């Protein structure tokens, strides 16, 4: 136990000890993050409150609460898989930990606890407002609110254990394809994308079907199914909304199941933990018989090739930087199905009250909501906003190369722009495939996404060069809690929310469909063009001085 | 003290053995040098001995404890100075030392007895409360050495320990290696600096292409009028030259 605590303390201090006190800029960034999250949170709480009223009236308040707990867990699972892989297996402290006279189970638990603590923050942000809103909606008693805190603590546990178990087959894939590191990266991204897809499909099936606040039969049967399967969430839901001894008994039983799962998983997974870390440590085969080929290219291309190869041969970083290529189109494909049904349902309901929305209007509104998600992905291109951070200590090589800083910056920008353009193209193609928008709208969406991505890439790369985080032991330390890298993401969230707002405003004040579409796209392109001009016109200005100042 | 029996290590998907059936027996009270050209298998062997890498075949035993069957007991006998520095660089020097001492069950009284001596030897006393990331390359190396010695290990393993050390620290390290061996313990270290190996070591093993190609007594070698450098180049240089051609 003392070794576990000592190890945990060391890992915690090394991960969370700030290098300096928070600057005013960082505090402002945190405030901006909160502002950006508020609209999303508001929407979620509004929906939850309405669902709570329906659930209470329908006598399924416990079932719905268990569903919220399960969905919270599923969301944590989405975020946990890359963290588990990055922090537990692709970490630079693997060698140091392997040589210590410490049981594997202790190492495993300490590492798992660190991932748990990181996910706990997200769990708290999502679950506290959701559960409190639901409690208000169903008129829950005092014990409900007392048990909110344990629920927040328990939510990440089960998904983390699942993520850890899923990490092992992914690690075996990495080991199997060790000689083909680029292929490993592709398989890694596809593997995680597959898991994302399954979870998103389940979530989409649960919330998409019957429109506004009606609960469809599909959702109801899914809810009942989960209620019986996720036994611990059922027990917690009964405890939270129960009375008397029922509260204590169900809570204790649920806690017991969670503890038992942790113990069993620790025993099973820790047995393979060292071999999991070894996959990363053992490096690459040295038995290649290929003749080394001498090739020559110009400096720009050489810098880009170096950047691409470095990135794709490191699955952890590659996932963080290139996942948008796969995940953005996937998200659009999955969400569009449920969303279209939901909007058509609303269209029919409104028609009953004499308010007619044409198909073109419905199409534009659906597109604007999908744009919200697509634009958000424009801001999380870590290929740009983590371009210098991911180099770590090798960044200093750039400082002594006889190459201008602006050339290095332009090479990195070109690579991240290529990633963004491919992502935008795939997203637009997916929108076209779903049939929610006309081909012209899809082309316009593609152009808008490219403009915004290029603008945010320019902003992200400059911010990263200003304050690169070069001292890290793993991908989590490099990218997580890196406020500067998060700025483009927050800005893209704000712009993303602008899309449906614009659509609604123009629907309200303009009658003509064509005029609505023209105004929507005109404003979208003006905003994109302004951002593009601001962030790209002087993107390499003073870049030599910026690079010099990094020490 | 250290017995390596038929150790073989093959990396995943590799067609050749990085270490190919080597056997060695290190005695108490000796300083044992481990030499070899780049890529010969030195670091792989050391990483197998300290438990970082699993072995494909054979066994390693430290003070009678097998690394395969009782790795935790075997690891407790080892103090390891890796070729790469500490990764927990947000910790201060003293925090890192305390962490390593916790891992090796070093009591507070033992820490109080050993740390002032070791910190003083390496002129690190004033730097212990500073974050490791502010240290120079050599200071990080010194912290690694201090951590490795906090539990007074029976087997002290050093991978390229002299890299980055200033002359004074280098001198102190060499004298500490001798002190450690004189206490009846064993020092095992790899280096490319043949003059140092020749001066410090009692015996030397040379590894090439994953196989031990010679184990020599340094004094005997010297009495025969040979230098370690010429002996090493005779054994490994000819092969390298022919393979380059």
C-alpha cells in the first residue's frame, strides 16, 4: 500500500505540478473554456429537465436515471481509451517502472488511478449538472443529492476498466505490426474509431428517434435493457430515488459490485501489464535486410516528410493528431440519421399547428446543426496546435539547423492544412451521402470548413510556438491540460454554435427560402474569411524571434 | 552474485537474436566491465538483467534469486543507473530520491545515513530541493547514481555511467565503484571508454552480435603486454571492417 501511495504521489506531482503560477492569459483561457461549454451544458440540462418530467409522469424515473448513469459512463469510455493507451502503455516511464521491485498490480493500479483522476474531472463536469437537473425535474429527496457525489466518483470506474481490457487487443495489434509502424498507427486509429462508432451508434439509437421530448419505443426498450444489464447503475438509481433502508442497501450493494470489478480487473490485467508495456519498450526489429536508399528533396518537403514520418510512427501522438480525419466524418454519418428523423418529426408537429417548414429549410437547419460538429473538429487539429509540442526535446534540433524558422513553420502548416483539407472533404462527402443537404450546400460546407480549418491552424500553430510544452513523458502529459492548445478548439466551438443560431435567426426574419440560404452562407463565409485573414495573413511574422525565445 | 545462464533475447517479429545464449558468472567484490560495439547487445543484456525486458530463453539469477521466478526479490538486490535520465523531471531531486527509496524499502534512518554522504560526494547537496528539469545533464546523472545507491545494492549496474560527468564527479564515481566492490559487492558496467574500463575493472566481457566473444582478466591481459584497446579491436574491429567493405 505504501508503495502504491508513493508511486501515485510521484506520478501525480509529475503530471499536475504547474511549472509556473497561472498567468492572467491562462486564467482568461479557462474562463473562455467555461463560456464555451455553457451553451452545450445548457442544452443538455434543458433536455434532461424535460426528460425528467416525462420519466416521472411515466413512472420510469429510476430507469431513466440508470440510463443517464450508463450514458455518462459511455461518454467517459470514449475519452478513456486514448488516455489508457497513452498513459499506461506508450509512456516514457515504462522502463523506469519495469525495473522497480514493485508488484505489477501496484504499478497497474497506480497508473490506472492516474487515468481515473483525469477522467474524474470530465465526469464531474458532465454528471454534476446533469444529475442535479434530473433531480429537480423528478422532485428527488435529500438523499438523491447526497448520493450525487459518490455517483460522480463511480462513473469513470467501469468505463476505465472496459477501456483497459480493450487496450490489450490494441496493444497486441501494435506488437504484431511492430515492423510496420505506419500500419500500426492506421490500425490503432481505426480500432479506436470502431469502438467510438459502436458507442455512438448506441447513444444515437437511444436519443435520436422520436423527436423533441417524446420517448420512443426503441428508447424505452433500450432503457429497460440497460437497466437490467448495468446492474450496478440500477442499484444506484434505486438508491438515489428510493426511501428508507432501500437507499442504504442498494447503495452498498452497488458499491460492492464496483469494488469487486476493480479487484478482478486488477488481478487479470496486471498479469499482462508488463507485457503490454514491453510492446512499446522493445522497439523495432533490427532484422530488416532492405538496402538503405539515398534520396534527396528540397528543405520544405524534407521537413514535411520528417514531420509526417515522426508522427505516424508514434501511434499515441498520431491518434491525437489525426483522429479528426476519421472521427469527424464518422460523427456526421452517425448523427445525421437520428437528427433527420428528429427534425422531420418536429416538422410534422409544427405543421399540425399551421407552421410550415419547407424541405429546403429543414435541410439547411439540419446542415447547420451538423456544421456545428464539423466546425468543432476544425479546431481540434492537433497536427497544427500541437505541432511544436509533440516534438518534445527534439524541438531544439530545429534551433540549430541552418533553416529559417519561417520555413519550419510553413512546413508544419502545410502538413496540418493537408490533414484539415482531407478531413473537410471526408466530412462533406459524408454529409452528401446522408442526403440531408444539396450537392451545392455540401460543396459550400467543404469550402467553409477548409477556410475555418486553415484559419484555426494558423492560430493554433502560432500559439503552440509561443508556449510549446516540450517536457513530457507521454502523449497525455503533452496534450492534456495544455491550455494554449485548447484555444482553437474553444473558438471553433463558439463559431460552431453560430451556425444553427444563424439558421434560426434567418428563418425567423426572412421568409424567402433562397434568401435564407444566401444570407446563411454569406455570413458563414464572411466570418470564415475574416478569421482566415486575421490568422493567416501574418502567420510567419516574427516567427524567428518566437523560436529564439523558446528555451 | 550474478549468474547469467544461456540468456537469449529475441525482439518481437525479429528474425535474429539480439542476445544469443550468453552465460556469465560475476563474483562478489569485483568490478566487471561489459564492452561491445554499437548494437552488439550490451543494453539489451543489461535491460534483461534489471528486469526491463523479458527474456526469451535462459535465466538470470541475482544473489540466488531468479529474475524469472522471483523478479521482485531479484530486483531488490540491484541498483541501476540507466543511460537515459529520469523522466520525472517535475519532481525535485530529494522528492525523486525519496520516491526511489520508498520503492526499495529504504528506512528513514538509512536514508539519513546515506544521503548526506552521497550528496556531498557529488556536490549535489544544494541542488536537492530544485526541480530535476533545472539540472544539467551531469547533475541528472548524479541523481540517478545517488538513487541507485540509496539501498546499498549487492549488484550495482551502470549503463554508460561516465557520459556527461565532470572530471571531479567522474573521479568520485570511479572511486565509489571501487569502494562498493571492496565491501564485497559487485559492480557491472558498460562503457565505450576503454582506458577507464582498463583502469577500473577486474574482469571484462566483450559482446558482439549478441554473443560473448571473450571474458578476460584485465591484470593478466596487462601482464601479457596487451592493452584492452588493441585486444578489443583485434576481436571486433576486423569483423566490422570486413562487413563495411
